């Protein structure tokens, strides 16, 4: 993995030759911070920032303002942050799509690893819920796999965007089981959910909180959770691993980046503020209702994590793109 070069940032005045003092930048932060979210308002990144925002302001002494810059499946806002000064005042706050979308898009103008300073993993969910329409004759994952093998290409799944949390686990499942399940593209989760409920598509790897309402009402059936452990919202639903797919673990995660070259002291301070925020009991309670858990991964570990996630996404992208030719 390419090492990210960080400029050293010095605080206070420095004595120069002849006893002349050179003015240094004021202590960080001395003005509001922008957290750019490269997706429309109201999504999980916005909700997370709303939960931790007051804690961050208390710790940093400045407000953190959410700025939605949607477009291109997240490419527009992400590219914008990559071009900003590396002074700590512009953040990127987004999902696993940061690493998952580039392999499926030819218009990417940035490298998700090299062009950013990796600050912290802030939260993750317990995995996606694999839900099916009640008309699908499968009561568990193994029955679904058997159904797909008996009739290749008949079953369909909602793809709310290449590289998204609806697409990656579906393609991993297909690869691990040797099944042929047709991807049906949608412009987003809402549109895909509507068609699933209407029975126009068979299955969907969707966020647990979205699935919960429909599963409890009997409108959908949940067959599995893609995380490594069961989700307490649907405690009777086993994981993909428990049903025979050893090593299958896909969770949607949420991280914070700055442009490449952000000063190490600023990165450390922001990571510490996020770590304290996600550990706060009030924030943990809010996360619980959203099906999330706070995970304040340190910058060095987060950099390794992002590089590994990018590698996995690239492998999946090559396989999917090859199969579509």
C-alpha cells in the first residue's frame, strides 16, 4: 500500500535568526468545519453526523456543518474533497461506497486510498438483511441457493447501484455458491424496495432498519444477515456464515477522511473527538435505534482497512465486469 505523506504542523511561534518571530497558524480549529456527504440529505451519514455533531462541537470548540454534495453515485462530492486544502477544515464523511464504487465506474478522478488522509472508521452496521418476497419458495438461505441452482437466471435481485451495499453481498453470494441470479438495476433503495414489495423482483440485500418494518408486517421474509453475528433487531435470523457460507461477512461502514496530506496532529485530534463521541451513552443509544455500532478505528489501522476494502472491491469489479462482456 502506498504510504500517505503527511506535512508536519507546528503550533506556536518559532524563533528565527536574529530573534525575529514568524507568525504561525492559529491553533486548530479556529473556524467551522465542513463535513461533506456525497449523497442526498437524510441518509445514514447525515443521521450519524446529527448524532455525533454536538459532541464534536463540544470537543473541538467549533461546529461541524454537514454539506451534501450528491451526484454520480458519490463521485462528485468525493472528488470535490480530494481537491480541497489539506488543512483539516474539509472532511469527507461517507459509506463503504468510498472504496466499492470506483471499480464499477470509468469516470472516477481520484484514488480512494492515495488521494485521502484516512482519519477514522466511525460506525458500522450489523450487516445487510437478505430479504425475499413471500412468493419466493425458500424459508432459509440453503433453500434459496438450491432454488437458484435448479433454475439458473430465474431469480432476480435488487441492485441499487454497482458497488453499493445491495450489490456487493449479492455478487459475493453468487461467487461463493456458483449460482446465477440476475441483477436488476434501480436508481436507489426506495425504488428497489417498492418493486420488491410488489413482487416484481425476488430478493434484496437491504439495510436492517429498512427490512425490519416489512419483515415484522409479513410483507417480506428475512433469510439471513450478512454480518459476522446476528442482529438484535431480528435475533432469530441466522447469519450467512451460520448457514454454510464460511467467511462471508459484509457490513456497511461509515468513515471520515480529509484530503491527502492533512497534518498528523489535526488528524489525531479529530480521531480522538470522534472516538469520544461514538462512545458517549447518548450517541450509543441513538446508534442502537439505527442498527449501528460506533467503531472509532485509529488512523493507521483505518488506512490499512480502507486499502484492503479497495482491493476486495477491485477483485469483485474485475469479476463482474468480465462476466458482463
